C-alpha cells in the first residue's frame, strides 16, 4: 500500500536545535576554536552611544566565517543560507526565531566598522594563538609564497596607463580609487616598483594588470602566505600587488610581524627563486640570522665556454679574486690620498686584472678572448648569496623543498575548496579583508581536522 505523507497540524512543537546539528559537523568542530572574546570591546569605540541597538558584531563575524569555510561567495546567498540552514543558525546563535541581517546591511558592516577597527586581523591572530596552544606550530621552519587572485575588474572598462593619473582617480570618486590614492607610497602597492602596468582598471586602480604563465592577461592581487611547515598553519597573510618586488617585501613584513606578535623567529625559511635576490638574502642572513633555503638568482654563469665567476677564487683577506692561473684581480691598485675614495659604497664591485698580465696569459682564449683584460663583478651581499649556495647542497635543503610544497597545497585548497578564484571586494582594503578571512577559515579547518572533538572525548574517557 502506498503511503502518503501528511503534515500534522500542531500548535506547539518541542524542538531542540542543539540536537539537530550532527556531532561531527564541520561548524560544530570549528565553533570550539573560534575565539570572539573581547570582540565587542574592540569595536565599541566605533559605535555611537545614541540611537537604536545595532546588529551584534559577533553575528557578522560568525556569518563571514561560515561564508569562507563553506565556500559561499555571495553575500546575498550567504544570508539566505543562514536563514534556512539549521546548522548555520546554531553556529550564529540565532535559534529558530532569530532574524538574519539583510545583505545590504551585512555589506555596510564589512566596509565600515570592521575595517576601521582592524577586527579581522585580531580574529586571525586569535586563531594563530589557538594553533599555538594546540601545539600545531613548531616555530623551527617557515615557508613563504604568493599566489594570484583575479580582481573584480574588467579589461573592457580599463584605460591605458599613460592616460591614468592621481587626478583621474580623484575624479572617479569610488572607494577603490580613494584607497588606491592612499597606497601610492605603500611598499606593498604603489611604491613597490616604479614600473607602471600597461592598463589600469577604473573600478579598481590598485589591481595589477599581469599575465601568469600561459594564461590570458588579467587584473589581479597577490595573496602572500607565511606558514609553519609542521602542520601548515598560516602564521601571517598579506595582500600586495601582483609583482615580485611587492611579494618579496611582504615576506619581510610578515616575518617581522610574526616575531613581534608571537615572539617566534624561524631557524630557516624556504621559498622559491623569486625570493633569491641579493638584498633579500642579505636581510635574512645578516640582519635576522635565518638560514635561507632559497635558490639564488645568479646570472654570472657563462654559456660560451669561457670561465665564469665561480671559477675564480675569492680571497677575502686581501679583497681580491684569484684566477685559475694564479693572477690577482683587484678593485683598487693604489692608495688614494683622499680617504673618501676607494671606500665601499654598498653597490656592485668590479675587480680587474692587469692588461699586461692578461695579454701574455696562456689561458686568455678561455678567459677573455674578446677583451683586453678580464674583470669579475661582485654583487652586494655576496657573502649571504654564497651562504645560500652552500645551504642548497645540504640534505636539509631537500627536506625544506618538499615542505615548501605545503604552501602551494594551501593555495590549491583556497581556490578549489573555498572557491576564492576571484575577489568580490575592490581596492587594497577589500583584498586584505578577503585574504584575512580566507586564512582564518583555513586555520579553523586545520584545527577542526587535527584536533577533532571525538578524539578529545576518547582521550578524556
């Protein structure tokens, strides 16, 4: 006999929302690690003491966490899902009768008080502190890398770089243009490089016109991750222009901020070749005493069969190079009466051999066949570069190379699982907010995976 379902007409229901959320649900696990203590005090100065009560800032934060943990990119859809989903209502402490904010109100909160109070940064650092308490951070080795995320900008509505100026940005009058003007002197954006991109998006001038690998050019921002290689915990995140200079500068900012905020300085840092320039290696080795497991950017090797710089021996005591034939290449060959002449200026140095020596040398054809005398240049921070080359020959470098892939795995998770392939917010502040929320979601998911509640219950029993 075919059954027919009927909805019983009842006046009262005995309904417990707590029992309807599964014990192994992702949000139930995450709820144990989301620290919102002190949130209201942090944003209280940005509220007026008059008027009607506003929406609870904790509710907005919990809704944002749901959106990024569950990969819900649309704010309108997020509000609808929180209204309909029992687990989302439980996580947001709404109960069955609680009212979900309108999506327009939700957007105003994101662009207003949260950004002014730097609340998202505080929530992110609270998740990192929880990872520290759960013993997920070793603090011995870090890895750093950057990935490009498409900006909410259209090529059809862009203009040529030569037609763009700060006056045009002021005339545009939108929020992204104002933020662009505020970041012209920022090392992560306007001051990262004097080179201007080919096109500028009027809707988001700070977005970089770039071409990654073999893809078509597009406007993008770069999200930079600094992770601990023990459990892939994101220690810091930074938004920059999609150029190498800004990404390298962001790595230093994140290392300094992590040391200042959590008191952790890694013993070694793993990164790809983009971070192997002389200035960055010198900063790591000479100023921070961090072992760089980073390939060195080196263009001194010759491919025409003649001797390269590596074939010359460096004599540090006498500040000279010794060629394979035993002749000295010196920077200066006389003592100047002016003490200011001949001093090290911190730039590239050129060491030359004597013309008479090279002309009679039997190895001239494999040393300098087209020049009268051989010279060798020495880059700034060459000692740090040489130290990085020696580090690359160790077994620890091979281990760090494998651990560095954990950053790329986080970026793959960010784009494939969380769905952050294109930004919804515009401007530098919008990119910072989205990248911070994504890092918060990834750290919370990491805590839920590695420290599940069922395992804690069994251990307690």
